[in-house]
């Protein structure tokens, strides 16, 4: 790793050790397909640190500090890893390790599904946006699946106008393909009969968990609080505070990157330095 002053978003040696084998294997596969076979000079760890910096701080790519590799190079790696499913693969591998660390089996049997509508920035194409009439938000809608520990198992991003039912069916397909062991999921009342029936066809029992109408104001809802907490964790990454991405697939990749960031810390028992307690 090159010598420079570290940023709070940088990977520690222990966290890099969890990611490095996948990225090194990816690079070797690309080298094997190149006529010259000459390795690139850029350090993969520095590229990933730069991606984490963008994800955590919310800056535009061209505003990357100059002690990182050039922003064009970093984006080229990011786009390749996005399109080739490397971020999703890392999310999957690390989720299994985090579950085992918590004394669970690597493959979950139950999950929770929820959606979140977010506003978009001015650069996002109108064709990929929509209006969530219920929440009165113009933008995109994120759908995520977590296990009972709050670990993200699957994610998708659509126009905000798409119904929770349609997103739920998409997520059920995705999570059942990735985790065939899933047989139970909990959802909120936005998911209707179509999602429940689709889950039944996949062998997944979809249970709707309603709020207690007799309790006024905020209160913890059984099972659903886990996925809502995970959505809150995502919002700590400023690139996800609203949707800045031109492509929905980029938005989905940013969710996976935030999950990778959290999972590596969870596995290595590390935390992100904050201003609290420093005065």
C-alpha cells in the first residue's frame, strides 16, 4: 500500500484480507484474457479505498483527493466490478462469514423485506424516476432483504412509482435464487396478495406484520424493526442520502458497497472513528 495519511474510510489490514482474494482473482482472470498479460500498476486496495471514500462521503468522482488513484481509473474499476457482479459477490461471501461469526449457519432460512423511497439529484435521468404517491416523493425506490441479524442479502433499485408488490416479487426471486434455504419472510402492509402468492409459489411463507393501531407515535414493530435499522445504516453513507446515480444498477452497487463496508467491520470487530468522545 502506498504511503499517505489514512482516511477514516480506509480498509484496515484485517478488513482488506477479507476482500483481497476476490479482487486479486478478478484481476488475474482479466490478465489471462489480455494479449500482453502485463499487470496494471494501480493498487487494488487503493482503488477500493477510493470507492469507499466516495460511498461514505458522498462526493462526486472527480472530487476524489489527489492522493488516491486518478478518478477516471477508480471509476473504471468501479464500473467493471458493478457490471461483473463483484460487489454483489463480496456482499454474499461476507454475509456468510458474518453469520457464522454470530453462531448462525452461513445460509439463512428467514428474512425481512422492506422498501425506501428516496429523492434523486438533478443529474438522474427522468426515465428512471417516478412518483411515490403515498410518500409524495419524486425519485427512486430501494428494496432490500435482510436476515434476522440485519445483514443485507439482496437489493434492487427502481423508479419510485413501482409498487411494493412488484418490488417484493423481484426481491423474492432474487433472494430465493441466491439463498435456496429461505422459507420465511416478514413484510409490511404495503405488500399485498400478489407478493404473498408469489412467495408461496417459491416455497416462501410471506407474513405481513402490521403496526399496533392502538399505540400512537413511534413504536418498535416486531421483525420489521430489523430491516428498518438496516435502511438507517445505509443512510449513514452520504452517497446514499439521496440517489445521485445515473443508472439504477449503480445505485444498487452503492448499497452493496455500504453493506461490504459494514460487514467487514462486523467480522473484524472494528468501528468507524467519529467525533463523539474526542473532545
